[in-house]
């Protein structure tokens, strides 16, 4: 499962990369009709990409889970492990990879990779803790006939809670700081190109003049 979760997170990140590239191209060609080319990144767009890349997959997974539960209660289908895995991959994948989209758009790849690495590590640790809790509870129930967790199970439970906080905290941090990455990009690349027609009064020639503003 850890391999699937990490693979899905990477796939989602790769899927979001063309979106960021397209946004960069859109920003580069903005204002063509007016003759002004602005290479700045939009902080609002960076925030939307991080927030949307996180919320949309998670919302889709939760909606799929709700539909599955209702269908199961109505006796239409039997919800199996495949549906549960898809829901888990959507939720975890959105939480792990989605917040990095805004930083990729702002060309702040270092922060995108740091956040992705932190959340991926937390997801793997959380999955291991959940596995320990599951086996511990199963052993106590069938072997010891006691539903309570052992000391190892309680430690794993605390570890799982900690990884959830790390996941949520890192995701919120990346979403909130995505506009700052766009601002940082604009400060480092404060470049505007203005193209306008020019007529030489002496040589009686017409052409285009390019004005670079730093």
C-alpha cells in the first residue's frame, strides 16, 4: 500500500506539472494585444493551484466513499477493498501532492520538493503505524480476547496521530505560502517587455521597438 500511495502522489504531482507549465505560458503571453508582456506570477493563481490540487482529489475520494456507503446500505453493490483503496489513494494523494502545485507554478521547486518529501514520509510512517494498530487489535481480539491495545499499539496510535498533524500542517503551510513563492519569483524576475510600433522620422522607415524594463 505504501508503494501505491507514493506512486499515486508522484503521478498526481506529474499530472499537475503540465498545468503549472501552462499557467506559466499564460502569464508570459499576457497582454499580447496591448503590446506589454508581463512575466510575473499571480499570487492568487498560485494559491488556487495549491488549494485546488489538495481539495479536489480529497473531495472526490470522500464523495466516492459516500456513494459507496449509500449503495451498500441500499443493497445495490458490495463495497470491497478496491473501492477503499481508491478512496484512500485520492485522499492521501491529494493531501501529499496537491499543496506543491502552487509552488511549481511559481517556479519554487525547492519548497515543492521539501513539502512533498515531508508529507510522503509522514504518509508512509502513518501507514506503518496504522498497520501495527490493526494487527495489534486483531491479535488482542482473537488470541487474548481483549479489545484493548497493547503498549505497542498505543505507541503506534500516538504516532499515527502525530503523522496526521504533520500531514495537515505541511499541507496548510504550502497552501498559505504559495502566494509568497509567487511574490518571491516576481522580485527576482522583475522584467517587463513592451513592444510598440515605431516610425523613424528621418529614414522614413517603420518597424517595431522593444523596451525592456527591469
